[in-house]
C-alpha cells in the first residue's frame, strides 16, 4: 500500500493535469481518496490539514477554485429538512439505534425526503464558474451503515459534472470498507471511479 504522502502526490499530479486525470467518464467525474483515520499519520485532523493544503496548492498552480464541501453538513441538513433532529433522537430513544439509522438512510436516499444527491446538485449549482474541482470531506458522519457512498455515485450518474474527489475514511480489502467496520459476509460496494488507496 502506498503511503499517505505518495497517494496525495498522485492525486495532486492528476488534479494539475488538463483536464483532471482522475476523471474516467464525463458521466461520473468522481474519484475516491481513501485514508484510514485509525492510523496515527492519517487521523481525521491530519487529513483536514492536508486537504486544505492540497486545495491551496492546486489553486495556486492552476489559478482556479478548489471548493471544499462538508458531507456532515449535508447529512444534518437532509435530516433537518426531511423531519427534524429532535424527532430522530426520540426515535432512537424509543426504539433502537438501528431503527433510527434505517430512517436516516431513507432521508438520505429517498426522493420523498431530502436525498443527499439532490443536496449535492444544489451545491454544485452554487459553485463559481472557475471551479476546477470539488473536495467532499467529513464523510465520517455516515458511520456505520447510514448510507452507502457507492449508491451516491449511482444516483449522480449523468447528472453531476464537476470533477469531484471524495475523501473516504476506511480500509481496502477487495472494496472500500467504511472505517473497517464491514464484516466479510456483508455485500461489497460497487465503484466505477478511480480510487486512491487501493494500490
């Protein structure tokens, strides 16, 4: 497995290419950068600093905007606009965490609520015209089974056009494993995008 610094160097080189070299298909211009927050040199706080530094370097080299968007902010916005936070807390208290988690999955996925894909499209519409790439951060909010990132890519296929890198907290064992929490008998996610951290 490549070191974090080597993975970041590969990503930076791809971001500086014209067009960004990680884009495998215009219909799905995403990449995933995997890091393991359980490793001391890949902690969440370390990654936040390195992501900000990378954004600054790319902006300086390309004279284009690198936008950074918190997935945690969209997560809580989906819940708030679907029902409300207090209702979700009451559901967990009166039933179980698993019941509340399934409800959150509905909020984030179902067109009857405020799905994550719609919120992302709305944020894309607000980006400056000179945006080179969008960084999606704070994906630790999805623990452990509130939402499958691979389903986000499926929902955004052919409807999202900004080159985007999702910074994903987890491990790699034949597929991405969120925070290393998926057991061997659980279904693997299907990803059709470049993944930094499977090397």
